[in-house]
C-alpha cells in the first residue's frame, strides 16, 4: 500500500484532534509531532486509544519511508487531569472569585467567560504564579485590586497550577484548552527573575 505524505499528515492531524502539540519540529531526518492526552485521569480509556491509533499511523507511515524521506517521531504527554483535584484546588480561589467564578463586582474580576482565562495559557499561569497588580479590564469592566502570588501566597507545584487552571478553563462557561505541567514549567523558567506581581501590560506581552 502506498501513502501520500499529505494524506499521512492529514490522518495524523485527525487522530490527534485538538490536543496541544509538544516539542514539535522538523530536522534533516525527523519530523517530531507532539500531542497531549489523558493517559491516567478519568478519560484515560479514550486517551490511550487515541495514543495507540496515532502510534499505529506513525509506524505505518515510517515503514513506507516517512514523509518526504523523514521519519516521524511521536511524543505523547500525559495531561493527568483530575477534575476532583482541580475543584479542590479551586477552593483557594473562591474567597475572591466565588464558587461560580463570577467574582465580586467592583472588587475582584470574574473568571467566568473571561478573556484572560480563555486566552493564551501563559497569561493565567503567570497571574497565578506571580500575582496581579494594577488596573486590568475584564469583559469590558476595569478592576484595580491586588492578587498575591498563588492566590493565597502558599506556593503551588507545576502540577497543581496546571490542574486548577485546567479546571477553571473548562468550567464557568469557559472552553479553553487544558494546561499542562510542562507549560507551567516553561512560564516559570521564563519569569524566574520576576519579584513583583504581573500587570496587564506584562500579560499582554506574553506569547
């Protein structure tokens, strides 16, 4: 059986779905494709089947010479998201943002349907990691309150940040991609020298 490179690429994209890519790139001999799937959480049954399907496609393609002479290197990261743990960690946020994520008018901005929550993951990661100060506009309303690092000042691990943000980004009317510990680690490294809370301008500069 002969496979066209374009058909192989399309099939891989279809199998991967909307999962975030990890460590992607093209070298002289290899095309690295990344995906994030739930391999240990409540959707592990589905995630493992997706991973298996992707691996079979990749093996099949590589046996036929890969894509334009390059072998495909598939990397699949475990999101390991636990909704119950996410809800538990969100308890740290409820005093200000409330149980329903609506916030407190005039004091603390909503997380529900917030452009900052649903935008690039680096932004809520940085907010949670470093806190927030100064004026910020959320859903057309200006807020000017102070948020300490980690919400409570108690440090959180990369896994904890990823878990609670995934919970927030998939609840309260939000519909954004999951956050992984690897993404959190990237932001932590990029902002390691920071000693003050984030500002709206700082957030807008993040990728």
